[in-house]
C-alpha cells in the first residue's frame, strides 16, 4: 500500500515508525513531515492545513490510504475533501470530527448517547473546570480549585476567542483510551496516562503534554472492554444515527471517579504524547487495521499488545514552553540515545545543513520500552541524559508513581 501521513510532530513520527514496520507498506510519504520522519518516508513541503495541496499530492502519488495525525485538518473537513474524490482516509468527516472541534457538541452527543460525563454548571464558581469550546492545542481546559485559578483561566480562555463551558470538578484517575473505529466497530488500544502540566508535581500551566506511559496499572483488558462498551460504542451509534459515522481514531479522556467512569472529553485523532508510548507496545499490523477501518471493515481485525511490555515517554521541551518555543538551537545526543536502545520521536525539529536544531515548543519525545514500567522509565530517563540543547527542560516525575507500584486508586493523578 502507498500511504500518505499528514502532520509533522512527535505523534506523526511515531505513526511513521510503526507504519514502516508493516509488510503491507510499499511506499510511505509524509506532508510536511520532519527530519525524523524523513528517515522513514519521502517528505513533501505541503502543510497539514492545505487541503487542496494534499488532495493534489495524494492524487499524483496514487495514494491508497491517507492517515491524518493532527486534529485541525480533520475539524476543517480534510476527510470530506479526500472522500469526495474516492481517496481512502483514516480520519473522520468534518461533522464527526466536531466531537473534538466543539465541546458543546460533544456534550450534546454524550447526553444523547447516555454516556456518563461531568455535569454542566450555569455559573463559574470554584471548584470547577472551564473549557474552551473550540480547538486549543491541548491547552483549553483549566482545573480551578480557587478563585485566583478561575480568574486566570477565564483570562486565558477569553484570549482564545471561543465560547467558554463550565463543568463540575470531578476527582479520580484520568485515562486516555484510544479506539480504532470504522463507523460502527471499535477496536481499543492499550490505555495510557499523560501528564499535562508543565512542571514536576503537576504544577504550572497546561501544555500539550509533557510525557505519558502505558499500560495503566490496575486497568485490565476486561476493564478496557467495559469502558469501550460504555463510552465508544454508544458514541459511534449516536453519530451514525445523526448521519455522521465516525471513521478514525476516537480518543476518550475518561476519569475513573468513585461514582464510576465519566468522560471528560473526546479527541478525533491519536493523542500526543500517548501515541509515542502506546504504539511500541502493539503487535500485529497497524496499517492493516487503519485500512480496514477506513473501508468500514474492521470486524474481525485484532491488534494485541505485547505481553509484559510497558512504554514511558518523556517530552523534552524548550525553556519557556508552553509560553514560547525555541528555534535554531543545536540538538546533540539523539543518535547516542537511539544507539542505547531508546526511541526518540522528533516533534519540533528542523535541519540546518546537517545539524539537527530546535523548531517549536515540544522538541523531542524520548520513549523507553521495558518489561515493567520501572524498566521502561529507567531506559527513557537514561536516554534523556544523553540528549542536550540549550534551555532543554523536562519533567523528572513521568510515571514515577506508577513505576513504584501505585495503582489507579492510590497514585497522585497527573494533570489534576
């Protein structure tokens, strides 16, 4: 199969790495890609937001499947543009992608489908959660326990120009659960947890994600099946009933509260940085599953996790991220980290001649894989110590509690 991967971040590098292992792959192309992806695919200088350019590129390359990484092109309707001319795509239509593009729409669908979620509040009063209704690059949700936090959150969200939603503050462990969907069927992947706050101890501003790990201790395969039956399948049924079947990756952010699971939000694509921890654990052919989903034929397809394997990803960010990124600073040690066994997924990078340099806020995602979370964490942080660039910053506590044996019910909750 000839595949076109859309996007340029760490999630797309992880997808390229996994797709490159498929025996069904004949050509891998990326638009626009990044230096890490360029080692696996032919990259083309077309942005993820250029729907007409991507359409022309897919046609000229006779692409068999387009795989879309970021959410913005999907929410803008890239899936509709490609499907109109018969180009298969793994990614939802504009109408179905509204499950991420509009939190008010997502809430409406959740209620209609009977899926448990947080209650909406008429007045913003702490404790509460405030959310931007539109896309905000992972930074549109603020947990407010004090009036000062609420005032700061409202200022930040007002600057985005979106409608603001207010919900009750739920307590519990948060889980990222991906499911490959063909409009009716849902195939779950390994559950993960991510770390949204900028600094150790879940302090500081929200980010797009500073690290992740998978699987989640204490969450069994039976638990995952139960969650998919409670969350993903009813949502698929409701969207199909509305004439907008969801074909792509349905990512549910779920909080496991004392009163049962509650959906916090949906994303219409693979998560970043959870993808970097999840994909290395999967056995089988991811490309086969994505192609089957795009064709509406996911029934009977399986993709299992490697027995007794864990993944931990640590994000290396620019000094002032998330307020500001960094560009043009030389990055050293990536090859040494890879030679030692880690996976280094490039996110905000560029090439200046033969020098790898920074080009964004989140620069690299360093993933360790091991038989236990503790082993994976040790490998990830050992690799981090081999990499350097001026101003490099990372959290030192990614997966620390889980690797130490704490379960969902006892571990401090990332991003809470």
